[in-house]
C-alpha cells in the first residue's frame, strides 16, 4: 500500500466523530492492506513503530521537526515560524508548504508504507553522538519525497501528535469485521462473537500488529495457535470484590487466601540469562529494578518462565515492609542504583503463567501454585507469597484481620480450580480490602477526559476543574462520573496542566460519552490516569456512567430513564502511571460498589 493511500484513511479517521464509522473505516483499511503491510499499519495508526510494550520513541522536538521541514520544503525559518503561529500544528504547516511550493512536485515519490515505517524505525533506533543530525537528515528526506497529506501524518506520528481517538478494542472489532462479515443485524452478532475470540488471544499477546497479521494470513482458525511467549507481556488478571468473608465462601467455597501487598504488580519474564519486568500497563520497567533482576537470575530455577508478583519495599535492618508512598520512589529513570540501595525491594511471587514452553493459563490455581513453588530456590529477594486454604468465613475474616494488623491492604481469595483469566476480571480471584470491609470508601481509578479554564487564582494554572470518567467495556466508551474543582495542591494543578497540554485534542474523542452539561473547554486524548477518593457514590442525571436513556414522548430526542452514577466530594489521591485507560474502574464495578454502599447503610 502507498503511504498516500494510508494517509487518506488516517484523514477519514480524523474527520469522523462516530465510533461505528471508525470501525468500518479501519475494517476497510485492513481489508485493503497486504499481509506484509498490516502489522506496520496497525502500529502506525497508534502513532508507533512497535507494540505498546516496546519502549520505542522518536525523540524529536518541535524545533528539530521545523528544521527538517525547512530543509525538505526549501523555505526559510521565518515562513515556517509564521505558519506555525497561525496554524498551531506542524502537520498542517508541512502540508500547506508542500501544496504552495509547486517546485516540490518534481521530487515527490510514490512512498510505500514499508518505506516510511522503516525510516521512522531507523529514526527511533538512533541514539548517542551525532544522532540528532542523522534523525533530521532522514526525516527531511522522507518529507521531501512525500506528498502533502503524507507529510502531514509523518510529522504527526513522529511528534506523537496523532490523536485518532480509538482504543485497541475498536481495532479488534475492525479486525473481526475485516474478515468479510457485515454489520447487518445477523452480521453484528457474528462480529461481536469473533471480536470476543480475538480479544481473548489479544489478552495473551497484546500486540495489535501480530494479531492483525495472524487474522490476515490465517483468519479465525489462526487464533488457536496463539500462546504466551517470553518477552511479550500478558495482560494481567484482575480480582472482583466482595464485602465479607461469608460472601466470598458462598461464592467460591473452599479457597486459597493470600495477603494483598501494597506495592507494584510485576510480571517477570525470564529466558536464560535475560530478564524483563513489565508493569500492569505493559511498560517495560526492567531497568528500574536491577536488584529484582539479580534476584530472578540467582533464585528462579527455570530456563523460560513468566510469573507474577508484587514488589514491596522493606527496611533491611528490621525486615519491616514500607508503605506504598515509599515503595513508589523506586519507580524512576534516574539515580536507580542509589535508590535501590536506599529502598531495597522484595518480590512476593503469587502466580505462574508459562514455564519451559508450556502455557499454564488454563491450568487450575492449585497446579500453578505447585509449579511456582518448585522454581523458587533461595527465596531471599524472590519470595513465595503466603497462602492458606480456607473453608469457613470466620477463618477468612481472621486472616483478613491479621493482614490489616500487619499494615497490608487486605487479602485475595482464589478459587482452587480457577484458571488465569488474562486481561479479565472475574470471581476466580476476589479481593477483600479494609476500605470496603467497613464502609464504601474504596479508591476509583479514573481517566481524565478534559478540563475547563481556570478563574481567579487558577488562571495561572490554565485549569479550573477537570472531568473524569470510568470505562464501560460493553460499549468500549468512557463514561463521566465527576468534575473535580477542589482538593488539589498548586503543584498538582500544574502537573495536571502539563500532562493535559501534551495530550489535548481539538474535538471530543469518539470514545467519550459526555452529557452536554458536562462539556469541557479543552478535551484530552485518553492517556492520563488518576486515583480518586470520594465520600460516596450518588445518582446523577448529568453523568453518563450507568445512565440509561429513552426516547422522549415527542420522539425527537432522548430523556433520562435511569440516572447515572456520580462521586460525592471527589478528590485527587495521585496520578496513576502504571495503568492503561482500559484498566480504569469499570461502570460495572461502580454499580457493585454502589450496591455494597447501600448494604452498609442498611446495616448501619
């Protein structure tokens, strides 16, 4: 496929505000793509040249880009600066320059997707002395040989400004549709069913390019061969929540109970002497934890293995575990060795997903636990999480009390015959935490959707309040649950403004479901995750989380049938960098928490 043709699809995606239209445009693109192009196309639509879990960045600033544009378009600095001030988008600037400079038509070549992808990957891989000049040279050559539309998207991709507003789930649905299915009434059901099958495998191999290539080459039958592989993180399983030991035993019967440590969730991949550690949001954090890497190499007896655990800081003199606020200081890119000595970590391993060529995802928990215990040797830094089998609510509650006494978050109860549900939340794991064991006071993981301009003192910050949302998996949409205008420190307001500037977009993303009364002055792409605490969950007709609409009597509009859910007195706890937007608290969880809250009110 030519890059010009690909760019025409990007333009159509950028112009649409309807999610279903995005699915259809992507499906059309995937149908037209060749098997050799489709992986590259998937990565490029995300503004990348690698899967999300590979830390590949272009490292190009606006000034570097403007220089490459000047060289490619043979224009002066003043003209580029003038157009940038007027248009505010370097992608639009280069497109305009290419159009108005008729001399450049002679140098335009029919660039292929592969040509551009390989050059962009070369730019991303360059580092060290002289790399800036080399990057500018390669980019200038690309832009010189590109038509206006292609140049626009080359610039947007390399500056991380491609904001198409769809999620990985949208791509998976489009892949299902691209197999030849239709979106009529019968076809929609088949698309949903195939999308669910693709998603199940995507949770095991969350690499859109790889999944797309399998679908393109082998169709649905190719999915069965997709298995875990060392070096590609598996989307982590999540736990449901219940409020009492009795409810847990009633739900899953005799179970294994483990302490819930308040640290970093880590997925460890080991192949020979190579160790990689991934976070919950698929970030490769290996370089941050050299002590854990050494621990894995010295204490884990396996040629190839993928296992999970929770890393928590401890005080070497006493062995006492430290609170999350101190553990979180280990997540850094600088002074790593120094901080590792100041705040050492232990990793409590609690599950094994793959071992020496064999997937353990479908094996029962008891078998996974048995194999995990076998591969841990010295158990100095890499420990086996404490576990007890429990069959009575009283014993379970006693273990919970012990966990709280030790300063831990709570407990996780695991179904003995339960499999590992990659990327999913179900009752194979159930968490009981202090916050909702006494009253509904659990934190909410939310997505920042947009903000309004500040007034008074906040004029200097540029933000007066910000809108947050939770995730509705059924519709693949983010639904609003609160607007927050108080409770942040000056530094937090400034930090939010900086983060928002990097991800702001011109129009509301198609994944956002927002009532007109909650519209924002500025929208941001789904990237910024925050942890929110609130006094309680209430019902609200202006928030869309859990809201149901019905046609009005006139039939010309819709009215609220069932109010949505909202947070009362919400306040920011922290920014959450280790979760993806799709890992936000779900609408379903909010409904469950609201139900638990009501039960507590009745008991009180």
